[in-house]
C-alpha cells in the first residue's frame, strides 16, 4: 500500500526547517513558471501537486503524486541535515553527492529535480554558480 504525500504545513519539523523547505518549494514553482509561463491554471495545478513523504532518513518530495522530485536528508550520516539529494528512483536517493543544502540559499534546482553534478552533463565547472554542487 502506497502512502499518500502530505502538504508542507502538515510536516512535523521545526520552524527553521519548514522555512527552508518553503523557500525550496517556491524556487521549484518559480522554475516551473519560467518553463510554462502562459498557462496559469497549469502552474496552480503543479504547485498544488507538490507533496512530501517523510521517512526516517529522508524527506521525499513528489510532483503530482507521480514522480519523485528529490530527497532532503534528515539523518543519513554521510550527509548534513537539509542536503538536497537527486532521486535514484522512487524509493531512494542517489548517494554519490549532495546537490546543495536547503539551509544554504546558494543551490541550483530545476522544477524537474535537483541539478546534475557539474561535468556530468557537459556543463563546464565555470558555468556553475559558485558554491553549488
């Protein structure tokens, strides 16, 4: 039986964590808005479709209950609390490297998920913002 995602205001975390998640969610929605600027109804549908599935080690972020946006580290010892992790699949994150941290505003994301690591997509390191990935 698959668990249903919950909204941001239903999460059981402290204010600092929720504020950082709220900023992340805003960035995700803003990036989608740039991707699809002429469809306000679709933007609302996308924003309302973002959900969270808390686990013991990670917080899973899902889009429209269909796909995983990414994960936020909660307790995995290899990463810091708040590290943004790319999804390896529906159930687990990629554990090679964090893509940023929600408490550090200097991270890059896309509405589709955390950005790839520099160099893995052919993007030169100098094109990445300083301090990201």
